[in-house]
C-alpha cells in the first residue's frame, strides 16, 4: 500500500499502489530460463489442457514432452548454447515447442514476421548470423529468397496441419502439398531426437528472444529480451490480476490470435497465460473474422487482441444475436486509449450479456509488452502494472522529474525492460538511461500523472510538430488533440493526423479520415469538419488539409502505418487530390 509521506514526486509516492489492496500469493523467482519458469508455474497442472488446436487438446504434460523432444532434435542438428535460431511462425503448437526448446538448449530465438518485406527479413537473418531457420511451410518461398547471400544452412518447414485433428489433416495437406515438399520437413527434423539433454541454468541477464519493433515510423529494430524480463512480465500481470482487474483463473480459455513474432503475442498471449495454467486456443490465421469464430466456438473467456477483432466481434454478435456471458475480460493493446470507442463498444456488447470489462493495455516492444493498464471500466486513464514504476520528466534532459498534473515525457522502470536493440548500441542509449542505478525507458509519449496515480497519455513526442500561423508565429501542434476532437464527430469513423513537412521549419496539418458514410461526398464532409474544428479547436490546431481514405494502412503489429499515410498524401498531392 501507498505510504503516508507525500514528496510531490510520483516515482517516490507511488499513489497508484492504492489500487492494489490484496497481497498476491508467492510466485516463482523469475531469475531463471523461460523453460524453467514455465515448469515451476505448472508443477501441479500437468493433467490440465495447455493448448487447443482446432479442437485437439494438448495437456501440460504433453506440452513438456514435446518441448523436450524438440530440444533433443535441436541438439542433434548442432544447435548449442549461444547460437541464434531464427523462427518465422504462425500460431501452431510446433512454434510453442520451439520457443521453449531453443531456450532449454541455451540458444536465443530470433522471431521474424512472415508479413515483413524480404529486404527486412534478409537483414534480420544476416545481422544475427542465422544458420538454421524454422518457418511455417506457406512462407518458404519468402524465407528462401531472404536467405540468399546469408549464412543460412538449413530451412526447416513446419506444416500448419501437423498437429491438427486427424480428420482435418488431409484437407490442408492437399492444399499445401507444394509447400510440404520444400526445405527440410518438420517430421524429418523431429525424428532426430535421440536422447534427453540436461536443462542448463541461465543467468538472469541472458538473452531469451529477439523480437522486432512494428516499424510504423522507421526501420524495425531487434529488441533483445532477457529471460527475466519475459518472466517478470507474467509476475507483474499476475499480481495485477490478483487485485480483481483481469479476472484470470487457471484453466480459463484465452485466444492466442496475436502472432508470436510480435512481443504482445509472445508475452501476453503465449508465455503469461501458459504460466498461469490457462488453456490457450491457438489461431494461426490472425484475421478478425476467424478469431471471432474461435471465440464463439470455444467460448473464450479472455480476449486479448487489437481493436479490429473487437469491432468484428461486435458485428458478428449483432448479426447472430450471441450470448457473450462467458467472456470474462477483453483487453486491447497497440493503440492509444480511446474512452469514446471503449464506451460505445461496451454499451453495444452489454446488449448481448457481456459483463466483462474492456481494458486498454499500454506497452512497447522495448518493455516486454504491457506495463500500464486501465484499473476498471470507469477510470479514464491508466495505472502501472504491479512492479512497474513511472515518472514524468522534462523531455529535454530526462533528469528533472515533474510533480503531479504537469505534462512531460513518460518514463518507465521495470525488470521487463529490454537488454537493448540488437547490434544498435547508439539507438539503445537513446531510449534507456540510468538514474541513481535505476534503468529507465523513455516512451516518447507525453503524459500526466494525477495525485490519485492515474496516468493520461496526451500525445506522441515523435508526432508533435511546429507550424507557422498566418502572423508568422511558430506554434507546437499536438495531433492527438485534433484526433480526439475529430473522432467525436458522427461523420468520422477513424482518423489520424500527421504533420507533413511544409518548409525548413514548419509543417502542415493533414487529417486522414475514414468516413462513417463512405458514400458521402468528400467536399461536403470537408466543409462540415472544417466548421466543427473551428468551433472546437484553437486556430493553430485546425487541419490544413483533409485526405479521405476507405481504411487505414497498418503495420504488421496492427498499428497505423504513418509512413504509408505519408505516401498516400504524396500520391494525392501529385494527382492534385489533396484538399
């Protein structure tokens, strides 16, 4: 609980601790390998279901047997301590076996995305000096192209249907017959498991996985996460959960629809629920409509996903008149908090007996996914997960901590923080700093902290820009403020605002709009939105131009792709269509 001494500095006072009223039970020490931690957490859960793959259930006992067999096969093909093994997955059981088996033999797994361009994949393979890569069979051609002129010696292909129920295998085997003949098949690889290798002890600071940033504003960088960071993510969530925020219980069902090559998918939708003894229902196809079918078929208790899946769930529920009383929590990540959107979704879903909270989880790849969460449905803001400390600092020097209700850059301190960017020490130093022996991560987000411990994200530093007024005065523009105003207008379904370089010192504000009624004339919509902004925003924040699109481009992490939006604007400008 929070102490009575008020220093005026949130990182010392920790007022958010008042939300944590219950003492959590003892948890295993996170300073071990991911594999060892998973074992310790499930010592008494071996008979329970760990994985559900198209209705085929795999117990925790079977999970560990398959992990150990995979580790033995890795050892047989020469994978050893200190190696980096690359993995291009879909969410199938084999890639979970690989996650822990690579960890057991003392190697580091490098998780690359099959939605990434070949040029990015090539860089990720060559920079890590990958010799062996495991890929889902449908991505073989892409991986083979990326592996050219690299050190890759062996490509092992994993069929999507390998662990499916027998009655489904022939269908997908026929569809994927071309892919099944490429590379070294998983079946041939796993046969090489001959004897049991000993589990080695890891140091707390050893690298477990490499994941890549979303690339929404720049080239994806490899985020190196230690065993301790990933294990701590679960413990921080477990203690937070124990205070009646997430309603997680052992043997509950969670959908694992976020790809494992994203940190959110790896930590929040794989390692954490398995450590909690839950039943993970795997969705190799991340399409929202497929995810909704799985939620309905298997009566999923916990939905951790992006906003698109939640919106698709609402549409399907309205059409099918489903009873959603079995859902105990819905959490979305990768987006800024949007209470207007949350409330509208919640009010609609309540008509179908959904009593679960809809919570936002805030985090970064660099912090092993979520570090902040909404404490309940009613609070407009976030609190740190248990074990996470935050402060608001002067963005110019990061040394001066601000007191309550003053806007500055949000920084977080937790054992979840990455070791660094792979082979990018300068970039690492730009986001991680030490103060009195404590490591802090710069989020590049502007925020405030109230005296109650509520954090409000107010903007993105990288997206803040300057523009010139008609009087020639340079002012700062906060695009999030414009977006929050536009989204309240009934004409607007989605919006994003960017600063487009106008001259050497200033930008133009460009508002990208997805209209609720896409048959509406853009000129009419523009006039109405201009009038709306003039009534609700200061002149410095009026958009200079509007670009109407049918949908927003997204990165492989499901976030708005701002680089792609800039290209849309350039194309519109060249065609004389930007208005």
